[in-house]
């Protein structure tokens, strides 16, 4: 596939860089890069990007200094979000915890970002990047949000990992789930997805948060196939807690977790995470990425700490800097949503969710 060359732009080191715009869903070089680059994650994959496109209509795009036909070693991945409500922007990536720049060095990252800055204008309100480890030190790109990322190193023996679980908040909860007769169902059937979504909607309503459309999870299942797994804790036949995970190379990604608070005392959720850890060890995976947590959610942060996970600061960057007057929209949406009758919340969420990517 041919790439589209952007005008040559002068970067910070006064060198001239010509950027090429490619479609990662159609350019085979993108898949090659994600398989070759150690820093690539689930969120870089064509399967994840296709699910975003099918569900929300986002157009994925990557910018690289590699010309047509040349192998790609440096690239930045985005989705174009074209919203009448929240504006047009480049985001890396919507509804994705992080999106590490696939570049060879911080200086190359700076050069690519510097070259992208002139794209901001009437057709693009801002550019946002979400690196996990690569530092961003480019004039005009400022922190826009801070989170905590957690991950569990799966390379030690299973017994060592178990010793890292908090004695009271994790190991004791797992034993309690076993004594209480909590069963774990593992799979990716449509029936299991429907039960997952029931708990997902229940959890989101409890937190007065918009509910992601059911088709998002259907598309994840259709695109990721056997790389996606649902773990469901049941008491009898009743769904009690559930988590959704997905694999990319040697990493297991935890993306969604929800529960019925009536069964919270049974310890179903820690039990599910431990089962996922056991399965990951059997498959030879080396990292369990637990995703991001809001800094003002100490309960979730503590839960992941109790699983023996290691914390990493996670900062998003935006050019131009975040404007204060734009912060009212999410707060207003949350307030209005909380007052909406539950029977209408799912419909409202399905129509509006794509505007907040």
C-alpha cells in the first residue's frame, strides 16, 4: 500500500524530516513493526484498531519517517476522532490505557512530535500521546492527565508470585472463595459475554459512569478471537464477578473487571486474578499488565498493590496544553448521566460514548 507523504517540516535539530502517513489496518509493514518491536502492546495491534474502527468509527493512522516500501523502525500511532460534540483531534489511543511510541530513541520521538505540531488547526484541536515509558520532552506538549499503571512480573516461580500477594486482602480472599464454593468459568462464548456485560452495566451504573456499548465487546471478541478470555466467578449459576483479559505476545492485559456487590464478600475477584495468573504461567507469559488507575481511586490502586503488582507513573501529554474551559464537559456529562433513568442509560451511552475517546 502507498503511504501519503506530508510536507517536509523543520524539527528541533534543524534537520528536515518528511513524514509519511500510513493506514495501519492496510499497510503490512505496521503488523511487522508490532511483532518486531518489544515495546508494542495489545493496543498497537490491528485487531484492537479494527475493533475501535468498527465500534466508534475512528480512523487509525500512523506517522513514520519511512518512505514507501521501506521497513518501518519509527512510528507514532493515533486515531482520528471526529466529533461534533468534543471536536476533531489525534489521540493515541482512545479507550486504551497507554500507547507507547514505537521509536528507536527519545530524540526520534521528539523529532516526530515536533513535525506533527503544525497539524493542529481548524481540522485538529489537539494531539494527545499516551506513552508508558518513553519520556516526552517537546516544547508545546504538556501533561494533560496523570494515572498509575500496574504490572505483575510473571517470570518468578508461581510460589514466589503467590508470596507477593497480600496476606489478608488477596490470599485470604482467594481461600474464602474456594471455601464458599465459588466456581470459575473460563471462555469466550456469546453466553459468557452476555453475563459479563450484565455485570459491566451494573458496575458502571453504580459508579454513575457511562456504559460502553455491547457492540464494543462483541467486536473485541470477533477481532481478538482466542487472544481474548473472559473469567467469570459464579455462585451456583449466578454471575458474581468477572474480568476480561487479552494476550499480546508474552504479555497478558487486564482490561475490564466488574462485579455484583451482593457477592463481594466471597472474594471472587481476587480468585479470578489468581486463576488468570496461573493460566498465564502455564502459557509461558512473562508480564501481567493490570492497566491504569485514576490517581483519585485509592481503592483500585490498593487492590492492584495487594496483587503484588509494581506501580509505574503514567502521564498523558497534549499539544496544545489542556484548556481549562474544556474540563466542564465530562463533569456535566457525568452529572446528567447519573440523573438519567437506568432504562435509558444504555441507549444514551451507546450514542455518546464515541465522543469521549
